[in-house]
C-alpha cells in the first residue's frame, strides 16, 4: 500500500499564466452553470415521472381490446372516440391506449441521464478548480516574502531565531514521534520547510560577508548562497584534489543488462533519470551518465544527456565537494567542478556538434551541472531545454533561449540551498510538490487531487528521491496544467525522432 501522496503547484512562465487563469475561471463558471441546468432538468423529469404515476393510480383501468373483441366495428375506417376509456382508436385495426409504461420509462431514463450529465459537469468543474489551484503565483509571492522575512529576522536577532528554530523543529519532531511511535528526523526538516530558503540565504550572507545592512540585504538580492559558495569553492576544490585526485578520466563503457528507453516527454525523461540513478542495481558502475542520439525526420540529429545526482564513491567526479563549486556565483568556478568537466568531456566524445540541439536532464547535482553548462556553454552547444529535479538552480544565469523545467519538493532541503525561489520568466516553470500521508485504504483509489508516490516507505522519509519528483510532475501534468503540456511538447519536438544509440560514459578522479 502506498503511504505517501504528492500534490503539486506550478509557477513561472509569465507569458502563459495570467491568460490561462482567466480562461480557466470562465470555463469553470460555464461548466458550473451547465451542471446546475442539468440538475434542474433532471428534477423536472423526476417530477414528471411522479405526476404520471399519480395520474395513473387515480384513473380507471382500461382493457386493451383486440380486433376480435366484442363491440368493435371491424369494417369502420375512421377514428372513433371510445367512451369506456376516453381515447381515440382506429377501430378497424385495434383499440389503442396511451402507453403509460413507456412514458414512465422515458421520464426515468431522461432524469438519470440529466443527473449524470450534471454530475459529469460538476466533476469537470472541480477538476478545473484543482487545475486553477496549480497556478500558485500568489503562494509563490507569499513564500518569497516569508523567506525574506526569515532572513531579516535571523540577521537582526540570531539568538531569538535560534530559539524559534529549535521550538519549531522540536515541535515537529514531537509530532512525528507521536505519529510513528519513534524518533524520525525527517519531521524536523518537513516542519521547518517554510523557512529553509530564508535560513540558507541568511547563512550565505554571513559566509560571504556581505556588509552594508544585513537585515535588509535579502530584500534587494537573492544570490547570497551563491556568493557564499564562491567564497568556499577554493576550499572545496582543494579538498577534492587532495582526497579524490586531480586527474579526470572519462571512459565510454558498455552497459550490459541496462537499457535506456526513448524519451519523448518530461515524464519519460524523469523516468529514465530515475532508472539511471538506480543503475548500480542493474550492473552499471558508479558515476555513469547516458547520452542518447536521435535522428529527426529532417535528417538532423538531436541529443539527450542524462546526469544522475551526487555519488557516494570517493573517486566520483559527482562527489560532495563539486556541489559547492557548481553553486558558485563565479562562472570559472562552476566550470572547474569535476562533474561539469566530466559531462562536457563526454559530450565531446559523443560527437555532439555546435549546431545540433541538446536536452540536459539531471537530478540534484546533475541538475546543477545542466544549469551550469546551459549558462556557460551556450556558445559551444545549442542547449534548447534542461530539466532539473531537486536542484538549487534559481540564481544560475541560464539564457532566455533555453527552456527550463524544474521539479522541486517543498521539504527536500536540497532545492532550497540557493536561498531563493526560482525566477518567474518566460519558458521557465517550477513544479513544486507537497507531501502528505495517504488517507486512502487499500481498497480505495488515491484522491484525484494527489498522486501516490511509488516505492515510498511506511514512515516519513526525505522527499529528495526521484520517486517523489516524478509523482509531483505527474500530479501537475494529469491535472491539466497548461505549462506542463507546453514543456512536454517542446521537449518532445526536440527528440521527435528515432533513438539511434545509447552512449554510456563513466567518470573517475585519480591522483
């Protein structure tokens, strides 16, 4: 049984949201009006049914006469009024009466159909209102204000902020202990999710030593965390070279027992990313990325580069230290990260040309690599679309020519490391998922407004896993968010061809 579900909201893409909201409001209103009309019509048919039944019960019975019945003029060729039952009959053929049973059946059938149509319209109305709630620009603005207020409060009163933080996390831990009967630190992270961006922005402001007026600095900038990463990057680079090595080795490998499917939508791109991230279970070595080559109907080639998240192996170029470098506000430091150099080397070895269209998809650090390459290498490669899952990419200078699809969970912590919400700009949308415990029994289907998280644990866990991001995307897409549809179409057009080859590359750092 699935224990956890996700409800999603969508913000961004200023060119679409306001118009779509008006359209959704108008359509929902018309459907609601139609539902009321259908319900009224159903009631009218039901009243007719009851009236006919009542009249029938009060009327005298009238036998149905056949042509052989006594008293019938078999030679008459005209309609005559039969006194016995007050109806017209063509006595030369048969005595006819009003078919009350057929009338009752017709009234009952029409009443049921009208009520069913009304119920369908009501369901469509509710679905549209659910879709309407996806566009959470107001919620997005409120979250930004809360983050800025939290940052200002932490900077002005660090001691009070620490006490308040301990109370919030302590209360969340206590709640989790009551719910599950044991200590679970995931509740502390979930309970303080609303303050994560503000906390990291304030911490970044202190590390970066941004002077002026720290209390109000967060109101005029959003990249404090990135400046802090720039300050820490030399140390992170030194640690990487010292413990992992300086020499990056990139090899093309054969992925026996592992097969990458063709990708034609954001959903299948996330599915492929999830499978690649779990590739160790299928025999893939650590730190493996996949590059797919597609042949379009025009004869041109396009490419999909899929990059997993941070790897645990000590020699991996996708290690922990590289996250700091990729978060830096300095262009050169981002490109010095071993993970970025690894992916660029693999793209070169795969034979990607500068005019060929490229899609980058990454989870966590993989999304950071995708954002860094799209930001710094757009003159070398034609990066048309990137998809990030759980990646803090808000302040990366991704050019307007690149579409960005970001999926984040509100309590996953990692996506909040940038200390800022993703920007609202043309062709950049953010799907934000909210985790809740399933209220459905084993015999019930999950709520229409939520999507179950496959493979979720019985207890609360980190929502940074790809199964949570995939559920968030499916929830937004299935509820009819127009932006998710457009981003699916854009990615599908870029890869709308035959998958010619899967290329796998492993990266390793050596002394």
